[in-house]
C-alpha cells in the first residue's frame, strides 16, 4: 500500500468522522428538543393537577396580600397586658323586626323583702331579646265559586276567580315561589324539598315539582323577554359563561349557562341567564344581536364576531388575567413571575378601590390621572419578562393572555362606568 492510498483512506476516515460528529450533534439537538417538550408537557400536566387539587381541597377565595403595595400608614397598636378576657359584643337584632313581648312577674309571696318584710315595688325591667322563627305554615286554599241562576231557568252564572299560575293545578303562587327560590337561590334540590314535604305528611314527588318549575318558566317568558329588551338598551353589559352538568338518561351531559348583567350604574340592575346545550359561538351572537355598547367579557373567540361591526366594543376583564397568574402561583411549583404579576395587579386593584364610589365621570378622570401610567408600566413589564420565559408553559400562556387582549383591557379608560 503506497502513500497515496493511505492518504485516501485517511481522508475517507476524516469524512466519516465529520459525518458521525454532525449526526451526533443533530441527535443531541433532537434529544434536547424532545427533553424540553417533555418538560413543558410535564409542567402543564403538573399545573393542571395542582389546579384540580386546589379546586377539590384548596381555598376557594383568590385573595392575595400584595407585596410592596403602598398603603396609608397606621399607628402602632398597643396591646394591653390584661389577663381578663373582654366579652364579645353581641350585635343588636334588626329594629324593623316585629317584637312579641313576654312579661314575667314574681308571685305575691316572693315580693316580701327577706330583711325588713316590706312589700317590694317595681323599680325597672331587665330586657333580653331572643330571635325565633315560626315554621312555614302549609295550608289549603279552598276556592268556592258561587253559582247563580235565574228564577225562570234561563241561565246559570258562576263567579270568576283570579287567573292561577297553573290552571286547575295544585300549587298556589306562594308554593311555586317557595319551590323555585329554594332550588335556584338556596341550592336545595327538588328531591330534598320532596323529603321535606313528606315530613309534613304531604306527598309531592320531585318529578311533579319539576313540571311546576317548567310551567312557571313558560309563564315567565314574556317577563324575561321584557328584561332582555331593557338589557339590550343599556350602554354596557357584563357577560360570562360556565359549564353546568345536565342529567341525562344513563349519563351526565355538559351544558352551558351564560349570564348577562347590567349592573345598575346608569340603568336599572338586570341579570338574565341563558342556557345552551353547548358552547357554540352562536349563543352570544343570537342573544346580543341588536346590542350596541360596551361588552365586558373574557377572551372567548365566540365573542369576536360581535366586535367586527364596531357597534359592540370589547372591554377586557382584569379578573380573568389575574386568575391565570393566580392558578400558577398557587401550584406546587409556583412561578415567581406569577407572584410578581399578582402584586402588580394588586396595585391596580388598590387604585380602583379608591375611586369605586365616585361618580362615573369623576372615576373616568381619576383613572386617567392615577391608573393609566400603572397600566403602561405593567404592559412594559409583561413584554420584557416574556422574552425570558420558556415557550409553551403555563406562565407563557398567562403572559400571552394578558398581552393578546391588552387593547380590550385598556378600553376601561374609555368610560368611567366600565369595571
């Protein structure tokens, strides 16, 4: 083997080594990408697990003590070194409640003084008030319609009675109101109400009460439509939606409950709930079709089509932004950036609290003077810190949520009636 052949072999080996090195580097890069991807997925799953655990076992409140928030200084409290405990002051019972007086007198034999045998006379009273309740009184209304006939047998007339919510139905208006308020305001299911009626010796199946609720809802439709007409004529509406479990035969389905609120700042307060079997974007579009004004909502894409005409102006919700960071901060591996974001939002909330009770025109000017610069600084901080965040992580999604909807968030400065 001559020198030329050896050089060729050497060159070939060097080429093979270069290819192997390139392949090795490529594999290392691919492995790194896979590792980063798995770590991101793990972080997302861990965040989701922490969120679910917090829903099941954690505190329901999202209150958080802000760090570094300037507040009015309070004078130091002096603690009395007193071993005697101070009894708690009992709150007075409401003065507008009716009072039933029960008087207690001593018998004549006990009015004799034990020392001088003279008769004691009244010098005052000791009054103790006790709150009590009379259980609901269930009774039967017996409607008796008098019949009249002429002496010659030409006609028969019957006295009329007021129109009933359910014609010829068992429940009176008071009972229907009781069942509906118990179910929707006090979260008392119909089957439990049925058990409560049984304790009074009355058998009302929950299926029967379900029919009552349905018939009452049909009866109230014209009233709800009038409320909807009034709601759509206000200048701003708050809306949100939430999933609701719906009982179905053999399984549970998930429906959607939409709420539309006029908070009464410059109009009559009004709240309407609209149920849909799913979260189709046609639901808010159908309900808000003729509305013109401000719509304060989350970033659900189903609302986007409403903003295209310009008749409806999107107003972002800082509470939704805060919730994204709060869920991360409450997780087992809470991100320090999430805590920083919460503290900055706490400053915004503190300034808002100071102008909450002002007239909306005064609040408009107050925000522009004291709050606008705080918003700008928060946005600059979000842009700066986002560059340091690992992509596709929960904290990045929180940052993206805030930045992608910043235009809607800052629309709060357009009108003092906005929240």
